[in-house]
C-alpha cells in the first residue's frame, strides 16, 4: 500500500485532482467529507461542538450551521483550535478505519486540507500539493462558491501560505492551468504513484492521528 497525503489551499482545485486520481484507480479518503459525517445530527461530535459553542451554531433542523460556525472560529484562533481539538481526533479515527479496509496494493489518497498546518506530512509515503496562485484561489472562491471577498480572504489567511505548502511537497501539481493540462499532469503523477506502490514494502505505513480536515468547510 502507498499512502498519499493530498493537500492544497482553499480554492486551489484539490477536489478536481482527487476526482482525477480516483478515475485512475486511487482509493480516496476525504477528510472534509468525514468531518461532516462526524458532526451529523445525533453524533457525539455534534454534541461536543454544541457544548463548546452553544446552540447558536445549529440550523433550524438541528444540523450544524457551518457558515455561522465558520464566522465564529475564523475570527478567533483560540476558538478555531478548540473546534479542531473536537473534530480532528474523530476524523483521524475514521480515516484509519477506512485505510485498513483498502487492498494491500492500493494507492490510498488522503485528501487533507490542513495537512501542512497540522504537521501531518511525515504520516504519508508521498505528499502532493495542488498549487494555485492566491489570485486564482480568490477568483474561484468568489465566482464559483459565492463567497464574499472578505470571507474568502479570511479563509485563505487562516491556512498555511503557498510557500509553506510547497516546502513539504514531494510532488507539486500546478492548477493555474486549463483542465486538459491538469488531466495530463495528473496522469503523469498517477504513473509515478503506481510505480512507487509497486515498489513499496508489503507492510503498510500507519496514519496515527491523521486528521487535518477543515472543520468548518
């Protein structure tokens, strides 16, 4: 098994790269998706979030009001750290469970938005960073996701810098390019990953405490 940590700044296009890798045969473990699952209504995770932040972070139907929670924690680093301390251990436990279920010869891609921020690079055999310019990120967040420019800039500022992400990368995928160019680059990367997986030792590498989901995304 080859374990891959895939990360990138918000709006860099990491989800598109994940989709392309899955199309080539990767097993995807999406930290953001799991982060949503562990705070669904009725879960201990949601109960812990409400205990910490109050019922104001709930929507009318009892689910987590993510935009409201995001507006609270992104304005206060201590509150963001508190939220992460609740959600990330739950995400890590579920991620490990899913990895153990993968085939012994699989390329397992962990889509982890906050991999850099949480110092998780050593937990993976390969770290891939999807890179885009801040201008491209901002444009995508405002134009495609409907964020205000102020909110988009705040979310970008709460993450690692572009330079910090590139420092921990084994492979960088430039996503300031048209889709066809991105598809060609991902195909090249997949060939490299498949080769590494073939050469990897039979013993899988552990991912203890692997979390790094964006708890408000």
